[in-house]
């Protein structure tokens, strides 16, 4: 499909009709979306992208910001459509620019066309690459000794560098083959060839890469970098050694496989992003309703009529299954009044709190069935009017919890709340990346994720870092011939992500101490592209 007809709906394989004009006067919004990191979008930009009837944007830029686009909008490439004509038909047109519309873009000519055609327009500033990229590289453009900053757009070449011979800091927006021209022009105009220079490619994204050099060496030092570039020239570049914060994150740029659904992986993926990683969720199981609903119907009726003293939730899926059943019957969290509720861990507890139920009991240390049994009180007929416990669980749940509660004198109703089945195989590029070493790490949060991932996608490459949530998962991974590199100190997804972060930090520190190039695990495999 050509960029001219691409849309979020088309990208997902679902055709949606274009949104009809609302009858209000059309207008054009020139929207700056920042230098690349979607979290640098302004609130105004988010509102306009979510409301636009037509979004005019280059395809590479669009891929970064699709989640913020109106799903019914047409997404068109620049040059294939006239925003003025679209606005005259009553449509809200968002003309998107990477960075800030006023720097390094054709804003002036396009806004002039709107004014000439008497079409309403507005300009939404974005964080410019001129300031955003140096900030992400740890370079302040001014400090106590350096106050002057000059911005140069060198994308088209032909700059008269004799105008930049002073001591001012230069921020230069460059394209392919401009770095050598910039260096030669500045040296020829009188700048010392020892002047510090930093060149950053793909700034503010997890593909960001910065080379610190000098005017005399920057040409050969940056032959491997991909355009576009932001170039900073001046003594302020020396701050980078002390202030680099983004590229030094412990998992910076690591592609991490999370074998869970997007709903289950949301908080885990966000935590990984905070460490600089690029998480990719690949579901290994599919959660489906039980084959027969009668058990759950009786369980819900028992909850309402006072059949149980306790109800135990051992997963977020169990909470979701009971909540959905409640909603079918017009019930809510008030039906838990008078019941005692136990949760096996923090994530399950958070899911209950979101439902409106606060757990009465949780494990003190080990977040597992065994940990829950350690704090569970024995049945006391004088204190407990009812000795029955409800366990809404998966069809493949182990018997550890039931056996332990029975030994403590409780009677358990072990009810199948949902079934877990193996998910469909991921797309071929994902399968090839798993087997070929394209992922830097994979997080296994249970033994079933190990078995199912290998079953639907194949065995991870031996350069991939294998991180597991606990000893049982580690044993399963070893049974399948995997080398376990990281294990969480407690069985929670958050602790697992933290353990992987510590592993990445230690690995990076060892490379720095040895004077080795900083390379991700995926760059260690044979044939991998290696940055100088």
C-alpha cells in the first residue's frame, strides 16, 4: 500500500470510512510533534491529532505517532494532497512536522498558501530537535562560560561558514553527506580543528546514537551514522561525559521480548521503557471462558448468598473473569461485602483495587501459593462461621493451594474461571528475530510462557539474555536447553524487570572498564551490524 493511502485503520487491516465533515469551517493545523520521542508531544498536538479528519505526514514520522491519530482519519503523504483544498471542504487537516514547524521545515510557504486562500490555520509549536536532541545527549547549549547559540539549517548545503567563525555554540541540522562539509567549512573559516563536536543520529528515540569528536576527526568518525543528524559544535560538548543520562540507561536500545498480552504487559513494558528498553509484547497464551458456565454461575450465586468465608484470587485473569461475570448479572464490588478476600501478589491486588475490592490477606514475602499458605490462618470453628473457600482459577492451576488449605481445615470450591490455550504463532519477522538473535533479552514470567513461546515461535538464540521470574521457571527453561542469565529475587514481574536492568548495568560497566565497544547482546551474534 502506498504512503498516500495509508491510515491507522489500513495498517491494522481494517478498512474504515473517512470521517464526514462536521459542517463547521475547515482549517489547517501545522503541528510539531517533537524530535522523535512520542512522550514529548504537547497536549495541544495530542488533541488535534485525535480530532483531525485528515493527517498529512511523512510515513516514517507517522509510524511513531499512530497511537495518537484519530482512527477514522485519512493519513496522506505530503505532496499527494492540497491541505487548503481539504480545509475548504470543511475538514480539519493536521499537517505534521517532526520537531518544531518553524525550524527546518516548509512551514512558511504552506502557511502562506493558507493565508492567500483565506483558510483558517494555526501553528502548534513542538519541541525542536535543536534543543531536544542535545538535551537527550546530555549537552546543555549554554553554561556559565558560553552564552551565545547559533542555529544553522545545513540540510540543503551551500552554507557560508565564514559567518560562524566566532566562539558561539553552533547547533546544526544536517542531512546525508553534510558532516564533512560542515567540518571543512568551519575549519577553513578559522575554527580550530580541535573544537569539540557531537553528532547525534535518531535523537530522542531508543535508536539514538551519539559520536563525540573534533572538527578535525568528525568526518571519518561518523561514516557509520544514519541521517538525519543534529550536530553541536563548541566547548559545551565536553559536558556530555558528565551529563549523559539517556544513552547510559541500563537497557538502552535493548529489544526485549515480553511473552504476555498487551493488557498483562502494560505496566511491565512501561517499567522496561524507563530503563531505556524497547519492549515487544508477544502473547503466548489466549485466555478463554470455561467450556461450561454452570460452575461460575453457582460460584457467583454462592458469593452473593453467603456460602463462602474467603475468596482467593491467584491471578489478574481470575479477577477479570469474576468481574466480567458480575457485570453480566448487574453486580459490582458491593457483592463482596462480608467476605474476606486474599490475593497472591501485588499485581493481582492492584487488579482487585481497580475493581473496588481491597484484599484482606497477601503473602508476606514470597508472592506465590506457597507464600499465601504461610500466612493463611487455620480454620477455627469458634471464630469462622463458615469453613468454605472459593478459588476461581485457570483450568491448568496446580493443586498446591487447595491441598494446603485443606490441611488447615478449610473446604475449597476449586472453580474453573477461565481456560488458557496456546496463542497463535507471532508474525514471521518476530519468529525470525527470536530464533536469529534479533532480541537482546526475553522475560519469562512462568513455566508456561517458556513452553508456549518455544512451541509457537521457536527457541531463542544463544546470544539472547534469558530472564526468569523464579526457580521453577528457571528449571523449565533449562529443560528446553536455555541458559538462564537473570532470575528475580522475588516472583513478581516488576522484580524481574529490575533484575534485568541490574544485569544490563553491570554488563555495560564491565565493557566500559575493559575498554570494549558498548554493544547490545544482539550485536554479539555472528553477522550482526556493529557500530564503531
